[in-house]
């Protein structure tokens, strides 16, 4: 699959259907509609959105009798990673620290959640750059 598709933003309707597909693995239009709460969109509306997802290259449609079986061509994690990378670069000038600070300033987290995040940050921490030798005593 083209890696640019991983970074392509999906509309709210497209993302809703993708979430259903990611949960189920594959589905026909009727199966997708059965998974939705009332009031459900029309069959033709759902079909149109699925055709757009196929055209975008994020879903594959395999004919089966009169219907098609739709299968995601990327995982939820792949989409999320691309979406968050795009968000970091477009809204936070590429700064992970700014992205994390944005959420940290707005969220109330339980102590165990904070500890979990700190552990993840420590796990992914790079070594500090070496300090240059001191210039003291070199005169």
C-alpha cells in the first residue's frame, strides 16, 4: 500500500466506518449497517462512503455474489500514527514536547496514568549528548 495513504486524513463518516471495519476485520455494507445504532444512514450513503475509501486506497472491495466484502488495507495503529504525525507537524511545528504539553495542561490524570506515561517516556528517552571537556586549567 502507498505510504501516503497512511497519512491521509479521513472524514468523520469515513473514520466511523473504518472503526467498524477495524473492529470486525471485514464486512459487507449490510453488516456495517447492522453494527450502527439507530437511526442508521441509508444503504446508498454507506455505499458511497465505502467507495470513497476504496478510491483513497485505504479499503479493498472484494466481490462476493451481488455484494462486496470490504477489508481495511491499514491497521488502526497505522492510521493513528500517520494522523498524529501530521498533527504534530502541522499544529505543533514538529515538536513532540509541544504536543504532549498541550494535552498535559488540559487533562486531569490519575496517578497511575501519570506513572505509566513517565515510564513510557523514560523507556524511549535518548541518551543526553556528551558534555564537552571543561576548558578550566587550559590557560
